[in-house]
């Protein structure tokens, strides 16, 4: 499309078709408005004009400013002027590709204003163009070559697909592999151009474009990318939009390297290239009393660990550090930040064939380090002495930061339990999660032991000594079952109608919570059921009157239930409570509806109904809005129920109440239920039940928008999140469920991750605490990590809006009086020196090598603390929107009647 046909845009025009403030349907752009909505409208207009003038644009806004939303705005307005335009998005890995697909659907539904048949179908909900995902470049070419290609207007693929074009033993050297990758990419480039009539894509969008900063590096990706994007007269895309929050990730040379793949850079300086192609605006969050930048609320803390009380660990580390110093001296080398295994774990790295390296930033997490041989030899020495490896002192320091003093203290806001931990070594990520879950187990196990054996203080210690095992629990706490309905023994019948009632063998059983495991029925082996799993079944099996406890209220407010089903087969009689409750709410009655409907002697309440009276005005209004939409209220019911049963300590609280109530066997089931509800009624105020219900109300709408697929599946994803802490690495295939759970009030409370979650994912909805257990290589990597939670419309933003102040806690655990402290001191000084220049895209080259030449005792003074005035500084946007970038030629939307035709 020529520049004349492309035209130019203004923010005012953009706002006619796109609403960047979804909470205000009447929003319009005002030039004097400093809100992010206005800046995003400017961003779309600015990018459009740069693409029109130069055919390449770089969106370099700070992390968390809505770059994806702005890119989608450009894509939408391209279709609005050219309905047959083809768009390719490249994102680093599968997680981020999924994020693009979700954001696209949300953008079309909630931000695009018209059902014009060009961007949104006339049904007013779904996109006109389906987002197709191709996981490899070959699959991308096949998708475009397949019959029906004219309907394929929007394709998403991974940057990683450039890294695996050649494999195996066919190439003798790395240079041969690079040549092979380049040839394979060139062939795919030709196939794509041929499939698209020789023209290529109308627009290519590259997310996290700093992945291409090593354009001259000896990697398959660099060699393949040059051929895939194509030469100046044969580009893959007529226009290309690059996106990265860190365009000068390690040095200003990165700018030319990134842009050089898609446009001619010549001998132009980085500053000239940025002036020509870039938009770079700094993030400012609206809050009470003004706007705030990141220096208004970021609070960095040094978290000290030492060897006090652990002479074995001290001796091990002393030997390790001595051998490390000798290696450094003999090889005359500097080590890299965060790259030495011994500063995170005394275990050595083992290759893992299950690693899914779909994100090249994760590669350093999985390769051997310079000190691997040292650790291996020391570990062998310990084995000869008959001793196991000592615990690493930094583990304890981190665990103390991440585990609440009292898990059952409902006065603490639930989001305060959320912690994001970044590590570099695989042994660390599992060990951290294992230790955090063990600390949670100690608190939950103590609560259960006191409920089951209030007169036997030794019971807790005996169970604890078994590491809270299932077998010891059953042996120590032998209680007669007090329930005689069908559900109490449902596990013996092999029924799975209650949902995720049974569990397969867990490869990470030693890592996950042992106490949470008690509430799961095992498929095989001994101790298939426990008192805890039987209680959980009662709350889930329709045959149990206790299944009413977690059902929505009959009117979705405080209504009770009046009848149940009774189905008779010969002499056998089976009651069904949950199905009758569903029918009473207007749902389908199911197969048991043909039976009797015996009335209850009294109306049967639910936990939902009891909580309704305890809600404050704002939360009651939220629930009232849900009650007016039964389908949405039902979905919220699944969200709460699965969160309570499987992904929070609420199940422990409910179980302990049930045990403390100790219903008598001779009581009728319905009477036992009513007395149990009466028993807990006075305990709800100040309980986890109430706290989690309120948090669920406050998060349900936002989660449903971002993870609509899980809402459609009744939030069953929560049933697999039964531990307080989880880890994400290349070996974890389904990281999306961890991202969802972490953004909810439910588990995981602690998410420990390697670099696979360093970029492109949103983890900000509940979390305001980040820990760098293994420090990043560069300040740019560090900024990307913190940017997972320092984002618009997250927890920090909510606190600023409510209180006019907030704190983003950033922790750096370190081993005191060691080389680990020296490397952290060097990194903190270097980060402080360059980060404001990095904000402005003006920084000098940053080295990943540890530099101890400027060692100083005052390094803690370089840690960031919130600015005293709290407000945003007077820093100017480095490369702002400029109206003069427009061509002056009018942007022309496609006529609506022609689009319909």
C-alpha cells in the first residue's frame, strides 16, 4: 500500500473507532489529558504515521504501558482501510502467542467501537478475522498455502521457530548449521511470498524485538531471521512494527541491530534511528492526587543470608569460594552476573531432556556454569564422607520473605501473600517451591492436628516428624466417620462425577504440598482416601446434603433451598441435593428430575447466602450485578467453588470447623447440615472463607476477560492448583494455568520461575513483590522481570488509586561477606548508574561480567527507595508522539457498504 493510500492519523480520529478507556463508553481523546488512554490513542496515531512514512516503526514504550493494545489498534485500523490486508505477529513463545490471541479477542469485543464487518462481526462480539496460530515456520507456510487462504488474514507464530530450522547430525559445524538455517528460512520466505501472490504480508508485528539484538551473533536465529524477513527489495512485510520495552537492552548498538532486519539503517547513529522510527513514552499511573512513575513506589531491599548456626554449610561454601577464586585467578577471567550455580544451590545442574526451550532467554538457565565442576567435586567429597549436601543459606532467607506468619490470618489482605521469584538454576526453582510448601504445610498441619486431637499435643509432633505424610496422618488420627450418606464412601464406588476427585501419581510429589494432598482421593496405592478427602467429597458429591454448602444461593443472594430429588431403584433410594438446587436456580433438572421432590423441613441455607449479609456495600453491589445475570452468576459459583475446594487454605478452615463441630452419627443428615451451618455462621466474620469470597468477587470480571477459555470450562483449571507454591521452567508445559492462578486470589501464592516468565506475560493483577533470587544478567533483564508486575491496572495501580501511595517490593537475597555479596553490590551500582539513561534510550554499553574493581561498602545506598514527594518526576518522554510525523494525506476508511458486499 502506497504512502498516499496509507494516509495519516490523529489521536482524535483513532478515538472515533477505538475506546482506550473501557470503563467510560463516552471516552474521547483530549490533547490536554495526560492519562494512559490518551497516550495510547497518540501511540496508535504515531505508529501509523511512522509506518506510513518509513515503513518501519519501533514501539519502545516502558514495560506495562499497553504496547499490545496499541499494536492491535494499528492492525484494526489497517483492516478498516484495507479489509483484505494480511497481518503476521511474531511473539517469543507459546505463552505469549496465547496472550496475543486472548488480547485480540478482548480488544475487538471491548475496545473497538463498531460492528462494521471489517474488524468486528455484525453480531457485535467476535472478530471478523480468526487468529490462527502456527507453531513453526513450516506450519506458517502450510497455513498460507492451504485452500481457503483468502480467509487467513491474521496469523501468529513464535520467534523461537527461527531457532530450530535445522537439527540433528546433518551439519558438522555451527557455521554449517547457520548456513542451513539461513537456506531453510529463505525457502520458507519464498513459499510465503508465493502463497500471498508475491506481495508478502501487509504488516508484520514483532513482539519483544530485542530478541534480535544479536544480529551478527553465531546463532541459527540470527542467520535465519535475515533470510526470513528478506532483503530491502523483497521484505516479508510491506511494513513492520517492532515492539520492545528495552530497545537498547545491553547497548545502543542494539537499536541498529533490531531495525536492520526490516529497514535500511546505513551508518545512522542509534539516536537518529530512534528519532526516525521510534515512540518511547515512560509509564505514569493515575492515582489519588496525581500521576506516579516507577520511582514513586519501587522499593529495593537487600535480603541478607548468612551461615549462623550452620557450620557444615559455612565450611562447604568456604571451600567452594576458595576453589572459585583459584579458578578465576588461573584462567584470568571474570564471571557473569547470576551465572554461578553456587550462589543459588549447592546441587549441580543435570540436563533435562524434557526441557521445552521455546524461549531463548531461558537457555542460560539450563546450560552448565563455570563452577559446575567445582560443585561436582565438592559433592563427591561429601558423599565419600557419608554426608549429604548442606542447605543453601539463601533458601531460608527467601522462604521467610515469602511465607506469611499466619496463613489463617484473614486480616491480612490476600494479595500480600503473592510473591514472584526469579532464579537462574533449575535445582533452585524446585527446592524453593519445596521449602515454601513445607512451611505452609507446617501451619496447615498444625491447624488440622489441633482440630482432630485437641487433647493430644504430641499428635502434631508425631505427624510433623513424618513430613506431614498421608500414611502417618491416617495412623495417628483414627476417627470414626460421622456421615452415613452415599457421598461418604463414594470413592469406593469409583465415581468421578464430583470433578477432580482423584489424582494420578505426581512426579513432583516431593515438591508439592503434602497437606493439600490429603484432600485428594488417590487412584492407586494404599491410603486412597483420608478423613480430609472424604470431607472434600461431601462438599462435591450431589448425593451429600453437604454439597449444598458451596452451591450459589437459590436467588444468587441469600435465598435458601426448599426441596431435593429422590430417586428410587427397587429397594434402593438415592437422594440428590446439588442437582435439585441447580433446577431451583433455573438450570436443567437432569436425569433425576423425574423422581420425587421431598420438601425440606426448613429452608436449606448455603455459605454464599450466609456471606451475602456480611458483604460491604461495594461487594454486595458486585454480587447483585452477578445475580441479575444467572449465567454469569453460575460461572462465578464454579470459580469460587473450585478455588475453595482445591486452590486455597479455605478447605482446611472448613474441614477444621467440621471436625470441631463433631456431628453425632444418630442425627439425620439434614439436621447435621443445618447445625453445621449454624455452627460456622458466627465464625464467618474474620474468616478465610469471607476473605476469599470477597477477593473472588473483586477479581472475577477481570479474570474472565483475560482467560475466557477457562471461564467457559467452569474454571476447572483451578482444580490442579492445590499447592501454595509452584514453579515454572522450560520443563513445565502448561504455564498458562500457573499465570491464571497467580493472577487470582487463589493458589499459587508463590510462583518461582526461570527466564521463561521474564518477558511478555502479565503477573500484576494480585502481586506487588518480586524477588531476584538469582540476579539478572543485565539491567535490561532486571527491568523485564520487574515489569511482569509493574504494569497498568494491576495491584500497584489499584493501591495508588485508593491511597495515593504504594510499594513495589523488590528483594535481592545474598550471602553476606562472600563473593555473592560482591557481585550483587557490583550489579546494583551498575543498574543504578544506567537505568535512567536506559529509560531515555541513552545508556552506554552494559557488560554481563562481574566487575569488582569499584567494590564499595556503601552499595546499599544505590538501592531504590520511593521518592519522598510520591508524585511522578519531571522526566520527559524520550521519543513522544509528534503530529508533524503525519503525511497530511487523509486516512480513508473502507466504505461500509463495500465491506458488507
